[in-house]
């Protein structure tokens, strides 16, 4: 099954479009691993996927701790996304993606700033061979995103002035990306990106909770999946919080 089919299936099975960003604050590796496992076992009924970041990869190591978490997620029916924001020359990008796919990740996140030729082409080719996913950053959730993703550029196809993120949205379409990240903190940008992608490439939005984004505004603008970290990982009752967020997302999606 492709990554897209897997996450779609998990979302339907769990009645959830909530992705857990399994970001825990730094602590001793053995503690981090057991806390990650406990958290995942608690919240799994309310989420449709798990996103892992350097918070865990650096202290736990890929072939040991991370592999256990990825396997557990799969046993719980959850696809896994590695938030490695691939951003280098093609050969290095392919090696990075290969490590993550080999440990079992269903998708990676990549940065379209590096371009296609000798950039992300090898990653997309590898993903296709292995039936894994590539999700592109289109507009990030933090304020400084304006300086890069939000800059005005000349559209190479039309010669007209446009915004960098709209060109990235077009690339997400033409490269057949499996998802596009647009921060929930910028619902207006989500709407513009959705106008380009429609239902062809689903929008993934981090930024609700700790970063102040609004679930309803993001969903109404076109977000398909909400990515939430600290609001769940630092909550006193993570499962209760995840269920609450899941229910809000589903209510908004049903409107
Ligand atoms: P939180 O809900 O705690 O803010 O976590 C959001 C997660 O999504 C973090 O892992 C962060 O690195 C990631 N992320 C983001 O916040 N904004 C983006 O534009 C892209 C991301 O990957």
C-alpha cells in the first residue's frame, strides 16, 4: 500500500485526521524511549499517524530506539512520517531518505528550496520504487517563514511576480508530492495553496496549540491533517487532550 493509501486508511479506521508530533523534551535516552512508547500506547486510538523529529532521532539512534517506535506505530495501525526536512544535494538527499525508509518510515518531509534537478529528484524516484511518501514544505508555521517561503519572486513559467510558496504548491502538484505542509498559523496561505492543490495533494498543518494556530480556520481553509506536538506531549492527560483535539477536528471537517 502506498503512503497516501495508508494514511487515508488509518484516518478512516480511527475517525481521526490528527497526527501526533512525538516531540518530547530532552531527557536520558532510556527515559525518552519509554516515555515515547507510553505516550504512543496512550494516544494511538485518537490519531492517524505519528511524525518523528530530531527530538528523538538524535538521542535514540535510528536502528535501535527509533526502529522500536516505528514498529510499535505500525503494530498500532499508524503510518510514520520522518520530519527530516531533507535539504541538500541529490546524492546526500537520497542517502538520507534511504536510511529513514529502511528503518520503516512511510514518508519523509523535504524542502523544495533545493529544487528538482540534482536536488529532490532522487528522493522522489526512491520513494516511488519503495512505495513511500514525500511531503513538501510549502509554507512553514513560524513568523520567519515570510523571509523565504513568503518572498516575492518571478514565476519562472509566466514571468509574472508571485509568491515563493505558490510556486512550491505548483511543484508539489507537478512532482506528485504526497502532501504539502502549510502552517495552521496562516489560514489565508492554506486557502491560497488549496486553490492550487485542490484534492490532488493533501495539506498537512502543524502550528495549533503551542504555536497559536486555530483548528477550525485551518480546516475551513483546506487542511486535511493537523499535526500537533506539545499540546499533547506536554499535557497532563495526553490521551484526553488527543481525543478532544480529534473530536474538534472531526466536527470542523463535518461542517
Ligand atoms: P508543536 O505542536 O509542538 O508546535 O510541534 C509542531 C511540530 O511540527 C514540530 O515537530 C515542528 O518541528 C514541526 N513543524 C512545524 O511546527 N512547522 C512547520 O512549518 C513544519 C514543521 O515540520
